[in-house]
């Protein structure tokens, strides 16, 4: 980690350098001054893209490449490892990409069409539970034409396929280092992205250095990045105040955001960038659980939960109530759960349970992760417990685990009810519906809905104009309301906190809410 000199000393050195026309720092010192340290509570559970749908994407985006991606300011995927991509037919079933010339991985091995095919075939071959194979359900096969052309043949029309290719889950890996039938487990990375992973210590930090062989759209404005992983939001925020880190992404509590917004004198050296967020939080009900598997129980929970109180008490204006799985700002957003249940009403919830003969109080165990979404999660679930038990209809037990253990538990179907967050794979309503339904969904909790998977999604994926799919997704959300297998709670805003000599925070988040580390830089260094 780079320990900076005092702000006054740095400013004095910068002024002297400008006056004399030459730098006073050695090359090593100048490079260190251009390094950035980012803190987060979101550590990747794996370094292998074939094993992670969304939980390691900050790392993947910065050390791997995808064929297409989202440069800052773009709303549609643009070429990255590819120099050109397009649908080669009128039915959106054949998608063709031509690679940039001279691509190599960071170790010098050639990145060609065969490596791209290997990367996709490998995801499907490994097919890890809850992994990115779920994004490729429409893919029939990958073909190569020479060294520079890749053709994706789809089982059915899918206008969202370019968006899927842009997700970090579709990172291109080196066939030499990533075997076809198994995950890479040596703790190393061989990618072609803007940075190389120089070192990684679980629970501590990742050191990213510039990949000098990189060819792509990223304009790196720093010489390297240290990502420090924290268990608690409190220690993360303290590290920023002490200037032990330069910036924070993921992990700030609402109290910390409010503190920065109030611009207290002790935080004069800090700044906050707010952007529109599409990340959501929701509850998942396990249909195999004796209580949570009953529709009446789920409906009663939906009738009691007070989102307004939850957001006001716990998130203090840094989030807003959410009544559909598709958030505001995305085509197809609705207020379906409010339309069905209205304001919280204990009497209506009691009537639902009595009509089905459900004895009260209903015992339920709610699970949440302690270190994925920040320390505010514990307070959120304490408030949910308070609300539900205050109704007299439920008896709630809270349980929690660190992310890796938590993830393993819900993948095994161990939790009756659990909380999840969703950071969008891409900014389209499809990505707030499709990942949660079907046998192999992102939650590892089977949710069969033939109307959604066999009718609504196929219809919408024939439409290249994504603004015209509202009807299909409105109906999908009606089905979600009827089943109450998922209960949306709130939609968050995104924040990047940093010391005031750091710039680029407003450009660092792409439409997938993934941090593009190359956008961050120290003002005095440029």
C-alpha cells in the first residue's frame, strides 16, 4: 500500500515542480504517487470467472477483457477485445465478432478466436451451481473462423445477447492456464485487461499493476491500484478518514453517507460522488421450507413489511422503497407489489393466514450475509424482525454468515428465507427477471414459471428495440406478485467516497455498476 505524505507537503512539491519545470520525485516515487488504493467490503469469492455470476466482477472487469463492454457514458455495449460485433441475421440468432489485431494475454500468450471459444465452452462445461452458465441459456454453440472471428449461434432469438457478452462473467481466459473441465485454484489470474493481478491475499488485498500488453478502450489514469478488503464498514470508513485508503466503493453505511453529505469540519478532506443506482435488495423464500413454502405465509409477510419505515430508519435517504424487481430507471419498472398489497396492514395479513388455517405466530428463520453489502445489513434485518414480530403473526430468528459461507448455504437450499442484493449484469429489464426463474437460476432456489421462461422472455428477446418490451415485463412482475417467491425491498443509490485529491469517481461506475479502476486518478499527479 502506498502511504502518502501530508496533503500540504504534496501540494508544496507539486508547486515546486511546476515552477522549476522538472520533477523532484524519482521515477519510483512518481509512480507510487499515481497509485490508487480503493477500499471495499465486497471481496470476490473466486478469481475464476467461470465460477461467479456477479460476486467478483470488480476484479474481473479490471484484469480480464470481454468481447464488448461499456466504456464510460455508453448505454449499449461497445467493442473491447473485439474490434467489431454485430448480429449477422435478421432474427437475432447469429452474433459475429471480429477480434482486434495482436491481442495477447498478460503473460504473452496469444488471445485468438480459439481462446474466446474455449472461455465460453468452459463456462458451459463446468456449469457451476449459481454460476454464469445461467446467462448463456440461449447459446447453442460457438464457432471460429480463422484466428480472428467468433460466431455465436443461438438456440432462439435473443436481442440481449450483446449485453450478456459485456458482463465480466464472460471474461476471456487463457486456455493454457484455465483447463476446460475444472476451476483454476492457484490464486492467480491470466487475463488481457488493463491491469495484471500482481498479488492477492484473501481477506486482505489485491495488488493491480498495469498490463503493458493491454489493447482496448480503457484509458488508464493511474499507474496501479491496491484493493483493500474490509469486514466492517466502520473500519473501512475509518481507513478513509485516516487517508490509509484513497476511495471507497461498496460498503458505506447510510449513516456514513449522511455524515459526508453534512460536510462536517473533520471531513473537509473527503468528498462524495452520488450516482443513480439500479442495485436492489430483496428477500428469497425457499419453497422447500415447511413455513416459507406456504403461499399464505409469503403473502402475509408481503402484507406486513413496511418499506417506507425500513428505508427511513435504516437507510436515511440513501435508498428508496421498491415494489417490483425491476427498479426505477429501467424499462418495465412498475409498482406491482404496492398495487396488490397497498400500505402495510396487519389485519389483512392475519386474515390471509386464518383463511388458510395457518397457526400463528409463524416461525421463520431469516438469513443474511455479514460482509457483502456493508454493515447496514444487520440493522436492516433487525428492523424486518421488529416489524414482523410487532404484528404478532410471526416469530423471526435471525442468522448470518460471511459471504462465502452464506453463499454455500443458500446454494445447498439450507435457508428458509434469505436476503440478497442484485447488481445488474446489464441495464435491461430482462436482467431483473430472467436470472431469478428457471431450474438453474442465480439464486440456486428453483423457481419454475413456464409463462415467463417459455413465453414472455422469448417474446421480449425478439425485440431489438428494448424500449418496446414493457408489456412482457409488466406481466412477468404480475406473476412475481402472485407467487411471492421474491419480495423486493428497496433500491439503492451508488456512492463513491474519496479524499479530495482523487478525481474520476463520477466516471468510474459503468452501467453494470462495476468499478472501472482505471478512471480514478490523483489530481496532483496529472
